[in-house]
């Protein structure tokens, strides 16, 4: 996670501004779309997640699992569980490394299927005991 948090937030703010302008130019009502857009910190967390997936060489695996979960394949539930587990682990690490992003991390983690994430897994990071 090489870039500074301030730079990531500035980039995320630009991305959010572009999204807002795009929706506005399409004639959408801001009262309708603003509540559905991610926050700046959520965009930062997603960027950090993507950076970690790239660093570990798991981007293709993650994206294919996310695509596979949307199909009618018999293993769609398993693919979702694997992707959720991987994403949860990365999000938890981001929260530990960047405490100021904790709220955004847990908001994004809330969209994961927690029934598929092992309940036996401790709340602390592995190896911190």
C-alpha cells in the first residue's frame, strides 16, 4: 500500500466528483442517486483492496469468482463464499493498517455474506496474539 492516504483520498474525491457529474448530466435527481454512491473513504478502501489483490496475484481469481457467483452454475454459492472470505480478510487487514478507514471498511464488509465467513475465525489478526 504504497500511496499515502491523503493522495488516495484526493484521487477518490475526483472519482466521486466524476460520478456525481455523470449522474447529473444524465438528468438524474441528486436526491435519488447521492445516497447510493460510495463515500470517499469507501472508494479509498476499494482502491487499497484492489492494490492488495494485485500485489498477491489474486485479482483474476477474485474477479472470476465474483462473475461466477452471478451465474446459475451449481458452484455459484461456493464462488461467492470464497470471494467473500478473501475480501473480508483483505478488508480486515486494511482496517488494522489504516484505523481512520475502519468505518468505511466495516460498511463495505457489511455487504458480504457473513454466514459464509468462518465464525471460528478470531476477531484479531492472525499472529497478533
